[in-house]
């Protein structure tokens, strides 16, 4: 927050009052719930989570203290508020990797540098030598030489092991001006403008039941997707073909 927008002690007390009221409403919703119907409980839960987060934020800003509560994050998208006929799309991609075999990554980067010295410092012998000994230098060469999609397909060749990944496709009225967001490309992501998202995570394993024998032959990665259509969230993405036939392809609607 800027200095002009710093909360006051009175705002902390107000946020605490809102949180207390949200706790009462959540308990009432839980006590009134009948059977499996839990829409009121879910709404009260979301309200409670928002109130707790707001209180935690102002408490820290004013008193440099935090609460002992962990606010669970939601993997659902808020209601879409973007244009019905977007004139532009913004695609945000995150892929995580573990450096499983550093020697393989270093060797691949050194091979690239040997074939094309310009990618690793050109005439600077010290920079070229660093490619085969420094992981950070090797990563720079690797991602400078190959497109991210190719690295995702060939990650094992480069000594990488896949972690979670996500793709968000957002809507806009018109394309951004050239260079407009390059200094901070991920700072202004609005979930309400996201048309669809596609997630890959080993955590989806917990949502499925497999026999022990079957599970030993299947990789942990699972595909989850959320796609909006006429203000409703529907199942989509029957397959995600990235060239790795070992992926298990599963739809999980939320």
C-alpha cells in the first residue's frame, strides 16, 4: 500500500468486527444445513475467508502482526465479467520443473554453446566455459535456444522433471499496445476475465481411485480444466496432447 492509503487502527477494529460477524454467519449456516445441500455453507465459508484475509492484511499493515489462520485458496474461477465477443486474448502460462539431472542439463547447454558460440557469450571464453559448469548459465542458454513448448515436450532430454503447470486464457476488448505490459507481465491478471484454464498437477491423483498395481504403471500427472460457456463452468479438454503419451488424461469438472 502507498503511504496515503495506510489503514488506521479504527479500520483494524472494523475488520475484526466484520470477521466476528462472518464467523457467526458461518456457524449458523453449518448448524442449519440439512443433508448434503451445502450452498449456504459454501457461501458463508467464502465470506468468512474474505473477511479473515482482509483482517489479516490490515492487522499486519497497522500493527505488524499476523493471525494464526491459513486462508485456503480456491481453485475455482469467479464469475466471468469480460466481453461476450473479445477482440483480443491474453494467454498466461506457468510450468514448473525440478532439475532432476543437473549433469544432463549442463551437457546439453554445453553442446548448444559448442555448436553456436554466439549463444553463450560469443568470443568471451570465460562465459562459454561457464555454460558447462553453471546451472544458471545453462538454463539461460537452454531457454534462449528452444521455445518453451519444445522444452516441455523434451524436458527429460534436458534433465528436467515436470511439476505443476497451468494455462489461463483471458479476454480483452483489444490488444495491448506494443511493450505496454512487458515490464510487469503478470501483475494485472484479472481472474474475472479468464475464459478458460487448463491445469496439470500430480495433486489430482488424490481425486482418483486406482488399484495399487495399476497405479505403479501410471505417471502421477493429471489434467484438470475449467472452461466457461454462457456464464456456466463446464467440463472440457478431452485430451491434452503435448507429445508425451505417458500422461493420463482426465477431465475434472469443478
